[in-house]
C-alpha cells in the first residue's frame, strides 16, 4: 500500500495556483488509486488531503476568519473533485500527533538547516522584527505531516521542493540517531511492538504544467494567498465579473503576439500557461495556432472566458456543499478518525525509538 499526502493552508481564499499546482493533481491521484506493478500485483494508494491550519497561524492571522477559511478550503477540495469515499479529508489540528511529532523532530533538527529555507527568508522579510518561532519551524511541522503517514509520494508545487528535501533529511537523521544497531530493536521488543522503520523517505511529485502559476501583477513572483493585493490572483470562488476585471487589468508587456518561454516576457508565458491549464487536453501548438497572433486586447477576454468556464462547475458544487455544513463536518470527522489511527501508530514508534516511557 502506498500513501499520498498533501495540504493547503487556510490562510485566505484558494487561488488558481493552489488549484492547478495542487488540488487538481490530487484528484488525479485519487482516480488512479489502484494500479499494478510490473508483476501484475495490485498496488492500492491511500490518499490523505489535509487543511493545514497549524501552518496557517505561522503568519499573523485573524481568529474570526480561521474557522471559515478552514471549512471553505475543505469544501473546495470536495468541490474540485476530491471524493470522501475514496480519499481522506481532514483538518490538521484535529489530529494531535502533528503537533506532538513536530516537537520530537524539533529536538533533532539543526537550526542551520532551517536557516537555509527560502520560504522562511521571503516571508520573514515581510514581517521584520515580529517574526515568530512558528514561521521558522514551519518546515519541521511539514516534515511531521508527511512522516506521520509514511507517505512516499508528496504532490506539491515547485515552491515546496526545498521543504520536501528537508523532510527527507530529517527522516534520515532520525533513523541514523535512533534506529541503527540494536538499541531500537531492544526498545521495540520491550514495548511489545515490531521494529519496523519509523518513517518512510518521502518523494516529491512536482507537476510540470501549472507547477508554478505566477502573480497577475508580476510575472516573476508566485501567485500567493498572502499577497495583500487581491488583484494579483484569481481566487477559485471569484465571480465571473471579478475574474474578467482582474484579467483585463493584469500586467502585460508592450509586444504584439504571444509566445511561451521568452525570459523577457514572463507574463506571456504565465497567461498562456493558465490558458492551457484550464483547457485540459490542449497542446501548446494548438493554443498558439488559436491565439499566438493576437494582441493582448484580443487575448484577454478569450482567456477570461476560458477561466470562468472552467471554474463555474466547481463554484456551483461549492455552493451546494456549503448550504449545510453538517455533511462537511461529518466528512472531516471521518477523515480525522482515519488519519489519527495511522498517525498515532507512527508517533508511538517514534517515541519508543527515542526512549520515552510509552504506556503498555
Ligand atoms: P501562502 O501565501 O499563505 O503561503 P500559498 O498560495 O503559497 O499561500 P500554500 O497553502 O502555501 O499556498 O500552498 C498550498 C499548495 O499550493 C502547495 O502544494 C503549493 O505548492 C501550491 N501552490 C501555492 N502557490 C502556487 C502557485 N502559485 N502555483 C502552483 N502551485 C502553488
Ligand atoms: Mg505558500
């Protein structure tokens, strides 16, 4: 059995980058949950999709908005095609093992590994003096998320690659420190559990197209929930007129005609990438044939229509789900129960390996 785990922070409204770079890929994994290996054996994949609210408080947040953002994110997972009968959907803070394992991992993670993290440097710069310890520790919490489920495949956008490598390093360090030689075996025996590896080394699955959707106001920076300028992103729940207005005003350049991969024209690459991503199945060639010779003024309404059409059914399903949150709460409870079962088993092994007095 294989496990896939991924999540989005409820730090604001989810945008096209989250959808194209993360959630839409999850739906594909879910729908390919049963595959065969070379020998024809069935491999089943268990999928866990998490709303990472503990991560969301690493930046200043508004307590009156966190609950709504959490429910809204979970509902968007479902609206985008995550099916709770096939995948587990849960809220990170509902499974206490995440916070607990983070503490254990904190104590074996060298500070200088975290000082190298690009996302920390970027987000810390925006906050000046008041940067919290939690922001520094964000990648360790993420390592705990992944390692708890012994997930071997982690679908993320390009921006999370460095954090994923850190999770691998932490997992290796833990095994080097606590699982080599006879000590671990003895401790497991004393605790009456099998001495299996505590963690599985995770692999990043970076998607090619849509892996990094850029801001509408700057083709060189990532589309982000935390950008204070709402016009820099298309939120999945933006109404059609808002989407049209944002595309109309988005940054372009003074050249005529559209092209991919010209380093001097990041906006052209980004908007073409979005155009292609919201029309699954279309090739670059096919798209350039249609819009390659257009001016920006001609292309923008065509692009806006394509986005609106693609998001419409998702928005409708979202509305239906949010009519009554009872169903959503039930999905989250079932998800948390299933997640907790696996997470507490891993946590127990980690504690035993470190020598804690784990009650029999
Ligand atoms: P924040 O600004 O609060 O960090 P974010 O927009 O970066 O928010 P996250 O919750 O940090 O969103 O990331 C959730 C998932 O979405 C991750 O898998 C991440 O790789 C992916 N992702 C985020 N932004 C983009 C983007 N612009 N393009 C593609 N994928 C993205
Ligand atoms: Mg982010």
